[in-house]
C-alpha cells in the first residue's frame, strides 16, 4: 500500500521591520515596482529631480536584485557589493505567502515583511506594505537546490523523511541533515496515476504538477 504525504515547510521565516530613508515629490508618478517615474498625468508644475539612493539599494525595500544581510534576530537591506551582503532577492510580492505567487524553484528561503507605518518609506504614503521576498544565498550552501534539504518549495530531486501523521519533511539527500533521507522525489505529475510503478510515496508539490512521485532510498 502506498503512503501519502505532504511537504512544503517554510523554515526560519523572520519578521522584518524596515525604516526606509528617502523622499519623493507628491506630483511624481510611481511605477508598479514603487520606483519614481515620470510626473503624473495632468500636472503642469515642473518637478525637480528628487535625490534617491543608487538603483539596487534603498529605492524600494528589498526589491528584486537587492540584497540583505544575515543577523541573529533580524535582516537588513544592504548594498550587494558590501561585505555584509548575504542573500539576493529573486522575487518580491505584496501580501501573504499563502495568497500570492509561489517563490522560484531554487529560492533558498523567504523573508516576511510586516506592514508598518514609519515616518519615511519607499513611496511617501507612510506605509511599507506587507509582503514577502524570495531569497537566494550569494554563496553556497543553497538549500533550495534539488536535494539541498530546504527551501520554501519541495521540488524534483529533493529528499524527504516521514515526520508522522502522514506528513513528510525535507532533508539533505547526501545525509548531512539532522535526519537521514527516506524517499526521493523523482517526478512531478498532474495526478497519482501518472507516477511510475516504483513510487512508494506521494508528495504534495503544488503548482501545475502538484503530485510528486517519490521512491524509497
């Protein structure tokens, strides 16, 4: 009899509170990514360029391709060229993780950004919206890679172990994790009937091919 399982644990999610420094003219347009754009339609007053931080650091809090530092209790945005830079944003979305787009397959972890109302923020409306950033470490290890033992998603090539109650959790395929791998996800399919005969466990992956076919190790 085949076992059923599910995986998709987001480990080590840390809450961020960001106070962003910068200002913007009230008549300037704002692009979809929150950066300063052209003057808003219908305005006739000339707008002097507002001083902003260099692109890639500080214009929008943790925008795509910006970097964060590692900390024991919090993360901060830092220049990607600085020695404190540890991880890069590969995707950035507003709202909660469960309600928004999935992170890229090889993201290493997710940073949750809580809604705050600081005195200064990225677009001048007095708020940093709630959202999340999908992060990729600048240097190995990369737990989000196939078999890496972590990351916000379970993908083909990952290994899992049974954690009880019909649940499974990821662990490193090379055995370096706290738990030894018991199964390896070899294929992602649309339904269980599409899994090969060697399948001993079904793993919930989500996406357009939500069923992972896992064989015993």
